[in-house]
C-alpha cells in the first residue's frame, strides 16, 4: 500500500519538466484534439512513439478508436492553444486553420515538431491507455518548444 496520496504523486511528477503536445485525430463529428504532456519516443526502428490519454476524458473513446493521429510538439508561442485544447476538443478547432494529413488527421501549424502516426498498439496503463503509434511522417521547425513544469508553462531560457 502506497504511503502517499494521488495529489502528492502528481506534485512529485510535476518536478519532471516535459514538453507540451496536442494530439489530433479526425472523428465522424469533425476534428478532435487534446493537450497532452505524456509523450515519449519508444523506438527508432521501427519508428514508434507513445502517449497516454486519461480514460475519464470525454475524448477518450475517439482516441482509443482512432486509426491515425498526429502529435504536435508545441512551440513556446502556442501556450494559448495548449490551454484551449486542454479545455475543449472539437470546439477548439472553431476558426482555427489546419490542413489534413495522413488518415485525414488535422495538422496544426507553427509547432516545434509534428509526428503523423498510425495506431500500432494500445496497452493498459491504469487510469490511462498507453497508445503506441508508428510514425509515418515528421515535420520539424526551428521554433523553440513550450515546456510544462510544476503546473506552469515555460520556455527554454536563452543560452
């Protein structure tokens, strides 16, 4: 039995600085996205990445069923977009320009990097699902990434 609370665990995990991503997919209701910081590289050969949507999210069923998705590593100028996609999924696309990628997945511009993926596997991760995607196409830029640390957004200071 753990001798810490979920809140204490979350605070401790917040000590690990992460990038901020938005994962998108296309649904029968339109484009859908969500802000995610549980993203990691898994393998270079084959090219695999993972991310973990919460099972309690209203957007979970669409992402669990998605055959394709895109992971956008946000640039430091996209903090407002991260906040918007954390609050709503389909509505976040209202008035937002995007293009269609592999599997008709909505692609956002201005990101530090983007990974277009096909669903390769899903694994139980407790109150989350570990989604593994095979990377089919990448796009990169020189835009510095948006960071998340101890519940706050930040940027890499100039060296």
